């Protein structure tokens, strides 16, 4: 029997083969792990390409809205793996109150771009608006704020969620964190003050509410809370004062959230455009308001208020011809729209004073008693040389506002121009009883005393007028009298 052949490999060859097998196994495990990790986020059925794109029923929406939503949806279908398209579609849906669909689209954008604060924040906000359980919404806001921990408005939202769940201590911490990032955020001061009041801390509450009052002096909720706070501190007089203010204030500040504002600005419906126009007029953003009002006018071409607001915006932006057209259209639709008459009067004062006078008369006819309107008409009449008619209007202004030093001073000036020195003296003195430093009344009285050779008295009143208003014409008269040689 021959020698048995040794079929075993040399030891170094066996080692090399083993190493190769191990490397292959390791690579296979890595690939499998990567596949498993990816499949947890996007399984073969749940990859972005297979995600269902929200398709709400928009048949009843205006055409421009339908077109916009259709275009943004198609962009998602064409680019399902790009978060920006999902986010833009979510914002478009959100702007038009399709919140459930918007929330899903925000979620998809967040899944594709987990580092994006914008999509995470707007997703949390959409869930808040959908009244999801507070615990879920809190988690979403907290996750978003981990991406951008400096967004003050986000902590206000978080505080609001805690308030809705009755967790006032957590709300307090959230509002305080908001103010650490923006110390002048009025709504955060107001919300923190209201929470502190509820927690039985009126002194601390009043501190924040006073700051909110400084930042937003016409806010009804702030005045109401301050009345309650001062009442609890035993300061009845201050409490009563703020209670009166609360009864007269009409405004209530909201959270001007830049990310939410960007969503609202995407609304293309007539309602959205009208609301946005009102807001932009309040913010004195007249060119942008014009764009919105033109959209509103497409649906309501015979609404006088739309034409009036459009005319007002045109006038504020110096587009005078367009303003006249819009305001006259408003008056054809509603003759008693006195605000339109006032703007037209203001426009015509330099162009055609007689038309300005006509519009002031129409405004007076249709408006509630208004001393300023009579004064403006009187000035227009005086500029046309009709001093007697101007006097009538100045007197009517004083009848409406007998405690106004300005109106008394204006009447005094008109009487002085007609040579009625006793009447001018009487009205000037009445004005100075109400306001001893009133510049016009002091100037008028100085002129009266100068004309009657009471020069020391004239100098004294000119000095008072100049002290109040350095640009008063009394300054020139004062210099002349002081430099005039005395006999």
C-alpha cells in the first residue's frame, strides 16, 4: 500500500482562507445591518417613492387655490425624496386649513430632514392645532427645540401647551425660557404674568404684566390681568384704573411667530387675502396690502370698503391718481363713507381747494360730531380767503371740544386775523387756563399785547411760546422786541 497523500493545506494558507471568509462575513453583516436600519425607516413599501401624497378634496376651493395646491402636490410626487417639496406642500395645506393633511406632510418632511427645525416645529404646531394629546405635542415641541434651542416663540408655544394641560409650573419655566432668548417678547411677558397670577404670585405677575403693558399698551388682556394683580396686592386705585382701561381697550396682542407667519402668507383665498390686507394695513405695509386688496376686489368688485381701503393704501404710497379713482368708486357705492371724503379732501387741499372744501363738508355731514373736521374745513376756507366762513367752523369746533386748548387757540388766531382783539384775548386766556404753556395761545396773546403797546406782557408771552415750541413764529417777534430801543 502506497504512502497516503497529505491533503491538508499548509498552516499559512489555511490562515489566509479563514481571514478572507471572515472579511466576507463582516462585509455581509455590515450590508445587512445597513439594510435593516434603512428598512426601519423606509421599508420596501414605505420608501419615499411609495409614500401616499395627501390628496384632499379641494373642488370647492377658488381656482387660484386649487392651482397652487395641485402644483405643490405634483412637485412632491415628482420629487418624493426631497424634504423641501414635502414641507412646501405641508405649508400650502396648512395655510388653507387642511390641517390633517398638512400634519402628515410635515411629518414626511421631518423624516427626510430630521435636522430641520422648521419642519419639526411646524409639525408640532400642526399637532397642537389638531388638539392632539398634550403629552404628544410637548414631546414634539421639545424635540424641535433641541434642534434650535434659541427660538423664543417656540417656548411660548410650549408654555401654551402646558397651560392647556394644567401644568402651570412647566408653563412658567417655558415662558421664562422664552424671555431668556427675547426679553421684549410682549406675549411671553403677558402669558408669564397670567400664569404667575394663577400660581398666587401677584407681585411677580405685575412685574411682567407691566412690561407687557409697556410693549403693547392697548392690550385688553394685559389690562385685565393688571387690574386683578393690583387688586390682590391691595392697590385699589391702580386696579380700578386698569379695569377701566380693560373696558376700553379693543386690541389683543398675538404671537407674531415668523415661521407661522410664513405659512399664513401663503394663503391665496379671498378670505386669506382680506385678513392679510387688514394686518398689513395695521403694520403700515401698504404696498403689500394693495396686492391683497386687488385679489379681494376680484371677488367683491362692488364692496365700497374694499375700494376705500385700496384708495387709502394708494394715497399712503403716493399713487394719487389711483387713490382718487378708488375713493370715488367707494363713494359711488356708498355716499356716506365719510373716511373716503376725508382722504379726498386731504388730496385736494393742494390740487383744488374748492373740492377739498366740498369733501370736508360731506365728511361733516355723514360723520359723528368731530371737532377736527370743522377745524380742517375752517383752515381750507381761510386759505381760500373766506375768513367769515372759517370763523363759523372754528366756533363749531370749540362747541364740540370746549376743553381743547388747541381749538381755543385756533379760534383765537382766526379772531385776531379779523381784528377782533377782545374776542381773541378771551379765547387765548381760556386756552391758557387749560394749558399755561400752550404755544399758539401764548403767541396770539403776545401779538395782542404788542398791538396794544403792552410790550413787557408781549415779551413774556413770546418767551413762553418759544419755550414750548422753539420753532414758533414768536421767536422772530421776541428778537425784534428785545432789540427794539426803549423810549
